[in-house]
C-alpha cells in the first residue's frame, strides 16, 4: 500500500527523522490497518518504507529509505553476518 505524506514530513525524513506524525498523513487514517507495511510517498515520489499505526500520534515509522524494500529483504539484511 502507498501512504501519501506531506512535503514537510518528507523533508524531515531526508534530514534523518524516522517518525511521521498523524497530522502529516495525507492518506485517510481510516484506510490504514495498524501494523501494515507501506511505502511512504510525497508528491508521488518514494520517501521510505515502514509501518503504520493509525491509532497513535506517531503514526508512521520508517524502516528503510531504499525503494523496493519489503519486510523479507529488511529481515534478511538485519540477520546477515
């Protein structure tokens, strides 16, 4: 799923932030499932890969800045020697 975020949130991520606050989501929160893995985009451009919790003030968490990331690829990288 793709979650659209504000340009301000995208700039903060590019500066090193890993969190996205609920008020920075442009995608309707009611469309999101807690714990869902998503691609975050701003103005149609990939920003990061992570998960969401629409019931929290910090509603998004970036886990990777690599386009095409998946839970499987991130887990494999984390467990690599």
